[in-house]
C-alpha cells in the first residue's frame, strides 16, 4: 500500500466519522475530547512515514 493511498483512506474514514458525529449532535457535546483524534492522526502519520519510507 502506498503512502498516498493510506492518506486518502484515512481522510475518507475521518470525514465519515465527523459527519456521523455532526449529524447526531455529538460534536458540540464532547468538544473537550477533540484533541484525541488529532493525536491519533499524528501517530498514524508517524507510523505511515516509517512504514512507507522509500
């Protein structure tokens, strides 16, 4: 799997989760936990950089 493909899959998956949470009104309720997805995205980026390094 190429890094670009991995990035696109992650972006689509994250977008679907955010749209779902927005539709149910959970984003306003749990704004304090917004740092967790950012940290997960950072860690996945670090993993993909090491895994797909040329």
